[in-house]
């Protein structure tokens, strides 16, 4: 087992009416003026925003709303939020939404508390000194941003998508009411399940020594997501299935599934190549993150599995329920990859890039690999280190139907 | 899935030399004067205490040591600690040891920050307003107190053992170096493994709705402890085995294994009858907590399993590897109980009270049940509610070899 630190200070309130704890928890923190940050119309139409506003008002808290966060959240909206917080002396940001809204809220929080331009932080040119306190009312189970230290923002100027991880951005609280996800369309529900599985697999497939306990937790988590995603296909308002997936989403990305695994450094265990390959894709083509991940994962997996076939065989047997062909771990491994792709298709998720409606030509492949390698200055991946050529190969394989 | 809150703010630093982070973390909290609280001679003899003192001194922190905490930690030592902290203006307590030392440190922390007598808090007559910050350098994997909100203290006046759970007592940090447990004798190692398993089983066996994810995590945790406890029998200095068990000990009791399970209220999911039956035993006879638990558990399990045989069958199959006799869940259940007892014996742990060297007569049985029922004023257990007569029956069964 490799050394690790584990720090998850986010207070989780899970269950029906969880959102009603917002005002009380903000007051406990001594904050007074809240930015209510949200995405599109659904939070308004469902009455959720009104209920939160009432909840804050009744507790004597002031607030100012800011909606309009889009998937693959954008720097311009972050800048708008920073200005608003400064003008209004906001001292707490309440994110009402999923990963995009929470990530955007964290970025605003960084912008308010740091003197430099916020994008400098995401480029790694400056280190954050802190982040305005953020809390979340979760309405989409997917990104795990409600318990993670990370956020990802897209700069429209060049469509650069960059992540930033810093302890100070962990949500002070996460209010998780599975009922708030009842009305998510099947496609978004499926995208969320893919994202949750990928957060677990990115850590599961690393070259660091494995941990028996962390492996067991990760495998249980993936089995739970797969089982309950199937239930939601026919029963989108099944409370328990929504709850299992919502809680799995948080545990998949709060670092629990990486404890003791080591990895590529930067403080986070895991491979993360699929995420990084996907970031370029969704940065340029604005596809749903989960769909982008499922379109690439199989091509990545077949490109790298020979580095450690027994790891993929373990995944196949313990997660996908593939019978173990002990004498042929490579066959077991490949069966596991195929089983996961079949599951993705069962959910209506793509397993290739053309299924995203994107036809990549040779130039596109060059550009994606160039951007993903940061102009040929970095490798990605830990399970297998991938250079620019490897990235191009994977994009190319994923481009075939 | 039942509603729950989950709050684990303890910063974990896990791995070799983890203890060297003590001074830095205490300074981050702005504290200046540290009570170094420890147990017997082993922390001194191993040089651990010296290293910690040097670590604090070099960081400009003042400290005052207080040793002598015993298993089933006592109120008189807590009172001594409170006086010392007040005289010396201590603002941080560093527990160097296992559950007894950490529990004692929490009790001292309560005593310093609350005006009432500290025992009033443990009797539930007063509610704690807070607790002096506590951090832990863990040297025994067992109690999970390093991430839990609970502590248990024994009042020598009447040999009353009482627990207190309060958020304010959660350790600010837990420094976990598995090497510090290399020299633990086999008996103590085994006692720790029983305690870890029991913290998981107490939550696993409750009547609240189960959670698929929490079940899977709990089952993985128990399998991990059983597997690695066996390794330690022949390889007490196996780093990975020590590490798996140490991390399992924290996760078993930081509430992760209770999420969504509901339970008997009081904010904590689970049954806890075996713990409460054991508390009376170790309160009076001063046995090792883990040994007391293993001496009672089988008798408890056979007394209650008919309330929900399929739950015990799931445990038998998923944790103990018993073949599922689908048509006879009661048989599967009983096989699982027998398999766990066989494992306890394999570790040299007792599965009856006489094996603890204690011969109970009729009066003893009456007294234990009377005390455990708080003079016949409470029931215990959630899987099956147990009154005074039930308690006596279980003590009696456990008294037969």
C-alpha cells in the first residue's frame, strides 16, 4: 500500500428534504450574503430555487442569484460571478446543480479570494491561496464535485479545458436529496453513471501497488452503479436506485477509491488518461462529459491492457461478472472490456466518437493529440504512459465505428 | 436507503513516517501548547515519544507529557489530564496510542471546555458545548477512535463504563504509520481485528433498510480484515497486512459503514448490543475489549438471527465464503456464525466468557443484566430489541464453554 493523505471535510446531509439544511449550515459558518449559483431552467421550473430562496430569507440571509451555467462550464460565466460577488460583498457561494455548477462556483470562489486572474490558477501559473466557502445542493449524480477538491473550467478563448485541484475548494457541505434527480432525462442519467464509473476506474487502473480494501470498495461501488443504472432505465423515479447512484458519485471522487494506490503524483492516485483525452474532445466539440468518456474508454482500455492483463482480469471478474479463465488472463481482460462497452450501449451511451455525431479527419486527430499533449510537452496516463502518438492512436481507434 | 449525515473532517496522513506531520499540523491549527497523552512504556521504549517531542520542539511548540492511560481508560486519569491542561494552559491534545489513549484525550478535551463535571457529560446529564482540539498518532489498529466521534470511559466508582458521541471530539488529524503496529503482540493484534470487525457488524446487522453500496463496502472491509489478520499470524511485520488492517479500522468506525442503514436513533446506525453487553463485562472484569466482544458475539448472533435469517445468510456468503444454501437461509446463516467463531478461535480469541478466565455465577448474571439494562430502564439492540431477560440469556449462553 502506498502512502496517502485523505481529507474529506465536507458535511453530507443525505435524504429527502436535505436541501432545507442550507440556511442553517450557512449560518453556522457565520456567512451572511450568498451567491445562489445555478444552471438552466429546471431548478427554477421545479420550484427548487424558490424553496431555497425562502429557506435563506427566513433565516435572515441575504442572497443574489446567478444562473446560466452550461455543461463544460465557461470562464466568461466565472468572471461574471467573480464581479458579482465583489460588487455584492458575497461571502458564501451556494451551488444548486451538478458538477458544472459546482465547478463554476469553486472557480468563482478562487477568483474572489486570489489577486491574480482566475485563469492563471487553472493554467498552473499561480497557486491558489484559498477559496470563498462553497456549499452544494446536488441535482445531478455524476461529477462528484460536491466532495472533491477539483474543478474543471473551459476557456472559450481557444476552447481550453483545464482542471484545478486544491483543498480549499472542497464544499463545506453537500445536501443530497435523491428526489431532485428524479426528473433527469435518461441520457443525462446515463452520462452521470459513466462519469461515476470512470472516476472509480481512473483510480482502479493505476500502476501503483493496489490496496485490497480500496479495491474491494471500488469494485462494490462499480457493481452498485451498474446494477442501479439498469433499474433506472425502467424506473427513473426509484428512490433507492437514485440514492445508491448519488452516494456512489460522491464516494467515487472524494478520494476514497484512490487510498493507498499511488499514481502519477500531483497528489491524486490514478491514470486519468481517459479523462484527459475526453477533456480535449468536449473542450472543442462541447459533448456531454459522460458520453465523451464512454466513447473513448474502450479504445483506451484495449490500447493499454497488456501492461497488466491481470488487473483487467480482476476488473472483469469482480466488477463485470465475467467467468475467470485463469489460464488466459488476457482473454478474461478483453471480455471485461467488452462487457463494460455492452453495458454502456445498454444505457444508450456511445462507445465510439462517431456515435457522438463527430467525424474526425486527420487534421482533427493531429489537433486533438497536440492539444492533449499540451503542445507535445506532457505525457498522460499512469497505467501506461501515453505520448502524443499514443494519444493520436487512441483517438483514431475511437473514431472508427 | 435511510436518510443520513456523514461528516468525517479528520485529516488522515497514512504511511511511513506519518507521525512526523504532527508539529506542522498543530501549528496550522494555531495551537501552541500540547498535552502529549500516552499509555504505557512501549511508546517510550520504542523511541516514538522522543521523536514526537523533538518534532514539536523543533517547530517551536511547547508540550507537557502525561502517560499511564490503561485499557478501558479511567475517569481518574481523565481528571488528572483536565487539571494538568488547565494548569499548563494546554490548547491541543496529542494522543499517542490506540483507542484508550484517544478516548481519554477526548474526555480530557471535553473536561477542559465544559464547565460541568466531565462525568455528567458521559452520564448524558449535560450536553457538551465543545472539546479541545485532539489529534492522534495511532499505534494500535482497533477502536477507530481516530476518526470517530465517540469515546468510552470507565468510572472506577461503581465500574460504570459509558460512551459519549459528539462531533466536536473528532480528531483534527490522524497520523497512521502501520510500522508503529509491528511490535504489537499477537493477542492485542487479534483483539484489534475483532473490534474492527465488530464495528462493521454492529452497523451491518440492523433492521433499517440496507444500502447496496454500504453493504458492499462493509463486506469488502470485513473480508480484508479476515484475510490480513491471517497473514499477520505468521508475518507480524508484514507492512501491507498491517496497513490494510489499520485503514480498515478507521473506515469501520468513521460512519462510512453505516451510511443509509438507519438504526436505533441517537444519530448512529446499527445494533450495538454486543458492544453494550461487552461494556458491562469489561467494566467489571477489565478484560480486553476485543476479547470480550468475541466471547459474546456468537451467543448474541444465535439469539437474534431468526429475526432476519437472510441478512445473516448474506453475511455468511459474502463475508465468510459459506456456500449459499438458497432453500435454507437459516442453515446458511448458522454456518456463517460458526465460520466467524472458527476464525476468532484461529486468532486465539475466545468465543465464550469462561475462556476469558471468568466464571459467572447466577448473581453475576443478574448483576450484568441489571447494569446493562441501566437498572432495567432501557433495551439495547436494533436487529432485535433486547430487554433485561434477553441480556441475561445471552450472558448465560456465553458463560457455557
